[in-house]
C-alpha cells in the first residue's frame, strides 16, 4: 500500500468540505444575483426610469429638487441629510432622488414635476449580495473567502471531470 499524498482523495475531500462550508453564503450570492439580473425588468426590485418633458436641458436648482422631494409624503425627506444620492439622467430629463430610507422620487429636470415615487429594493439586494448588509466585516471575512473556496471547488470539479478521460488516454497510450 502506497503512503503519501493522493490527489484524488484530496480533491474529493476538498470539494466535499468546501461545498459544505460555503453553502449558505454562496446560496445568498446566487439568489440575490438572480434578482439583480432582473432589476431592470422587474419594477418591484428597481423602479423603471421615467422620462421628463424636455431632454438635455435641466432647469432646476438643488433647492427646487429638494422642495419637490419634500412634497412626497412616502419619501419622508425633510432635508439633504435624508438624501442618500442624486442620480441625474440628463438624456431622459429626470433626476432620481434616493432617500436613505430607500424611497426613490423621480423629478422632471425642466418642470420640477414629480414623475414617479417608488420603494427601491435593488440597493438592499446588492448589500445582501456582497455581504455588507449583514456586517461591515462579513463582506471581507465571509463572502470573500466563500468566493475563493468556490474558485477552488471549480478547479477541483474540473479536475474530477477530466480525470477519467486522462486515465483512459494513458491506458490507450500504454497498450
């Protein structure tokens, strides 16, 4: 009986235990990744982008944008402290105001009219996807190692698929 390192045994054990270790984080990444693939197609995930009256000609000031956003009760925005970001789409004639509470208000950049108000889930799904929603360190200490282990699983899986063919090829070569 030979003693020493056995690639086949090591590959199978690594594949088995690696899959077990990353089951939960990779399941989260896969499920949220599927949702993120659909974000432009499913309004529940990310509200569709409206179109303003006049494109490429913004006429609103920041004060006008804040005033229009304050007029939307669902958004619950009272000041710039409540705003997470502005997404200006000059070519569509709108500005998206995203509140820290994940509500999005789309405003016509020429008239100041509120075109759409919706809850935006895509940012939350992205945070779950990369692990930052769970804890700041979960991204680096759970999801990043899970990605590395998934890469090792891919390599060991390819090895296990190719192995029978190489064995057959060596047998044919010998005979």
